[in-house]
């Protein structure tokens, strides 16, 4: 089977690519801006189609002949309007699926994407879902919770200030998921039968963790006390702008955090054995975060 994969250098895309290469028997087309970053994948048989997902002509050409397509809207803090940006990327992806009559598509979305307002960047994924539903057949939408990898934004504060700075109170809980578990489900879906009608798969991690609990688990995992510190929206905005966010993106991120704090950013389906994924936050800290912090 010929499978086209976007963002193969990202958290989910790289792990998905590795899983499919390990399985063998698939013909992989990796849509990437920098083939140099795929030095392990290319000798294993994956082909790179070099280009930018903002270029709809490129996406269409790169996915010609694909039987299946994994599509993810990559984050971009530098755009004026996050929602519009995701919508444009999704349109390019969905147009390619339609033009190339790709019969099996997996779209990476998010918890909260069913909600039409007040969700910040997730509204872009709300739109992306609608665009793909209208344009494609054989669609599965993955809606994962909060990525454990978000703690990579906190490496410097953890290292130098023994703190995690987030505009959320310590008792706020989230269905935190390791991106390897999202990739595992994406691999399973994309190598299985295509859905006969648009299907939504929610992914909730092993359990809901509070922010304070995560700080405690990180403390235990790295052997020093780290505190969760709730910062104000103003402080968070300064931080986002410092990370290169435009005014529009910073405001969108604040809207998302406010929805989270208010308990509005929730999935429409409850946790079940099918939405529960195996990697615990303890395992993520031991195997992924702590080694990076040790440098
Ligand atoms: N963070 C969360 O808690 C959360 C929760 C639910 C859903 N999500 C969604 O998950 C997605 C992020 O997934 P992820 O963490 O796997 O992504 P990621 O690690 O941030 O990877 C994105 C990759 O996309 C590539 N890229 C960026 N812009 C591109 C462009 N214009 N054209 C082609 N490639 C481009 C980058 O590769 P190069 O730099 O190598 O080109 C990068 O490696 C987003 O859609 C986000 O909204 C996130």
C-alpha cells in the first residue's frame, strides 16, 4: 500500500513513519520541507517529496497515486490568524485527496474540535474536520487530548527555576497523551480498512492528570522538586510573544487556555477502554522528558 504522510519530522509523523517502516510492506511518501532531517527513514525505503504544505499544487502532486494519506496541520506561531491558517492547509490537503481519489485518509484533529467557538487554535481544526468531511471518503478523524510533549516548552524553567509556568490552576485536569500512542493508533487505522463514513476516534491517554500531579511526577522522575506555577494571562501572552507568536496567535492561545481553565475544553465523548491509551505520564517522564532534561 502506498501511504503519504505529512509532518514526518514532527512528534506524531516521525513516530508513525517509524512504525510503518518497522511493519514493512508499505510504500511511504513523506511530505517534508527538509529531506536532510529524514536520514534514517530514506535508507529504509521511504521516499521524500520535498515541499511546503502551504503549497496546494505541491500537496496534490506529492500525493498522486497514494492509497492512503495521513494529514496533520503543523503548528505555526508566525501566522496572523491561526484559524484561517489551519483552514488553508486543510483545504490543500482535502483538495489533494479529492483530486487523487485517495480512498483512505486519517486527519489529526484535537479534543474540543467539535466546539464552534471559544477554543483558540482548535477552531482551525474544527474547520479542518468539516473541510475533510465534505471532500473525502474513507475518513477517520483522530481527536487526541493534551500532548505530554507540551512539557518540552518548559525545559528551561524546569532546569533553571524548578518551575512550570502555565496559565492554569494546579487542580485543572487534562486527558494527557503521549504522541507515540497517537502514532500507534494512526498506524493501526491507516493500515486497516477505510471507514465507510467519517469516523471520529477520541484518544484520552491513560487517565486525566492534574497540573499539580504532573509537577509531582516530574519531580519524582528527575529527582528534584518542581512546582506548577499558575501565571496570569498577561504573563502568558508575553511568553507566547517571546516564543515568536504573532498577536493573533497569542490571543488564540489565551482563548484556548481560558476555555481549559473554565472546564469548557472537553471531549464530547467520555473516556472508555477504546479512548484510553497505555503510556503513563510517569513513563513519559522517565523515557522521554528526563533524558532531554539531563541533556
Ligand atoms: N499540543 C497539543 O496538546 C495538541 C493537542 C491536540 C492536537 N494538537 C494538534 O497536533 C498537531 C501538532 O502535532 P505534532 O506535535 O506531531 O507536530 P510537530 O511535532 O509540531 O511537527 C510539525 C512538523 O511539521 C513540519 N512543518 C511545519 N510547517 C510546515 C509546512 N508549512 N509544510 C510542511 N511541513 C511543515 C515541521 O517540520 P520541519 O520543521 O522539519 O519542516 C514539524 O516537524 C497540531 O495540529 C496541533 O493543533 C496538539
